[in-house]
C-alpha cells in the first residue's frame, strides 16, 4: 500500500460513519464526510449521500479517487454503478449485489438457492394479507414479520402470540401504502451475533464477532430499533461456533456470489441466530452494522484503509485482520420517544468535554445550532468504552455516560450484560 496521504469521500452521516471516518483518519487518510453531521470533522452537510452528480463534482474538485459507502441507501440507489468506468473507485457492491439487503424476499431466495442455513419462510404481497394472517394463526403467532424493502433496521416484527402477529401485520399495512411484499418466517430461538467481513466475492476477511441489542428496553423488551448498543468480541463465539458459521453460512454465501457472478467488493454483514440445531442466517446487510461498527473499528488493530484498497486491487488474499486485546462496549444515547416518529429534537448536548480520555464519542444525530451542539434525530450519540474484561468495560462506559445530558435522553441499561447462553447447538447436527 502506498504511504502517501490519501483523500477519501465517505458517504453517510451517522455514528457508523463517524467511527469509519475516525478509523480511516487514523489509517492515514484525509476523509471528507458527505453529508456528515455536527460532530463529525470535515462534514459537508450540503451534499446528500445519494446526490451522485454533486458527489462526483466534489471528488473532482478535491482530487478524490476513492469513495467509501457507509449506509445502505446509496448502494441500493446504484452509487457503484454510477461511477463504474470512471477513475473514481467505490468500495461497496453494485446495485445487483446490494439487493442482498434491499430485498428481504430476494435475499431469502438467494439463501435457498445456495444452501445457506436459514429459517423457513413464506412470501406474501400486500393484497394477500388475509392469507398471511391465516398462516400466522396456524403458527400460533410464533413468527417474524419482515418488510421486503429497506426500513432502517426497523422493518422487522418479532412476535410471540397470534395477537402480536396480527398487530404487526396491521402496522405493516398502516406504514406502507400501495403494493408491497413481505415475509413471514418461523421464529427461531437462541442468542444472536453479528459477523461482518470485507469481501471481494471470492474471499472474506472477518472482523471480531459482535452482538447488537435491537430492542429499546432492557431485557430485550419493547419495539425494535436501529440498535441500542453493541459489544465485541463475543465470549461464547468460540472456535467451534465460528467453524459452524463458516461451514453453514459464510462458505455457501461466497459460492452463491461466485455462481451468480456478482462484482461484490465491500462489507458483508451476517445477522446470525445460534439455534439448538446450529447457526441460522437471519439477514444480510451489505455494509457495516450500526452500532456494531462503533465497537468493531476501535477493536481493529489492522488498517481498514489497507483492507479496502487490497479488496479493490485484488489483493485481499494477502491481508490479515488483527484485533486489539480486551472488550469494547458501545452504548447509544437516544432521544426520548425514539423509535416512534414525531419526537422533538434540537436540545442542547452537554458533558462531552467531561468524558474520560479513553471514551470514544461517535455522533449519530447531532447538528450545530447557534454555536451549540444539539440533537437532530433518534440515536444521538454512541459512547464506546474499553477494558480487559467485559464487566469492567460495561461499568466504565455506563459511568461515563452519566456525564452526557440532553433533554429526555434515554439509554438501554443492560448492553453487554445478557446471561451467557448455555448449550449452544445442543441438538445433534
């Protein structure tokens, strides 16, 4: 890899992108974040992450020849395809590969075609809601309802009764006007983990196993959110667990990418449940997870920039990923009322200057207002702490989080504190 300074455009404006910008800057790059937010250095709020002509003009003006994509929307909109054939390279899959995330129905069919271990599922259209209601009742409400398209991490309803399943279908119908498709999946049981890697479609280099906390409330209660916190590495994801994931999920996925001839060069996220029968894939994302990225990137000793360049240059086989020792825990500070719509924002944020120097504060939804940093969305900040042991990292980050305040601030109180599961893969496989 060249040691000369590199100028990069990073698309996105949340805490994941702040973590990516932080890491790439440490790797020696000059990072322009489009649009960024009030807490990310070198943000350009006047340029949307999906305004490809404006992004191209910005790259020309600033001599940028590499774009790294944070969120899913620019990928689904075809940012890679837009710049194909130009001298500006984009790290991420093209629109054809992004469908692994942008369509739950398509990705489930991909899993079936290529023998990826996953849950049983049934596909429906909005004009067949009555059939879906009957199936949910037949399954005693033990189902997961998944909207087919992009939903910012909130298009999934995990149901435990017929009443909950019918309410989820009611909500789906209310949220989406016109024609849409969706899945019913059998409800699986077991702990979830996130496995994220960098791939060129042939090989993959994995980051540390991590665990997200999707539900709003402690004890995995309340509505699904975009994620209320995460930690890595996951102590129970031992060599046996990772070997089963590789065999049952990752390897058949890579074979599928090769068989279908995707030009897939980017991040690939596997959301996995460790069931008694073995690991089962819940979903793909074609990007770094959020809030997983906020703990994975500080935990990563290797250069992210080098991994990205090696992937684009066809040199991924020559790389290794090294992790820092210890445990990393990230806690989201959210606006009161999130994830429902219509909550107020614009509240001043105080206490960031009081944080311990070891704490990383990644900005998810902040902006400048009259020289003051204020809230501008749901997941406002992600605070990340580090310690040799998980219990100590948890205590450290929560102690520091008490220093940061804004009106109606909310955090989930049990990130990284789920009981360690027993008897993973307890049934004969």
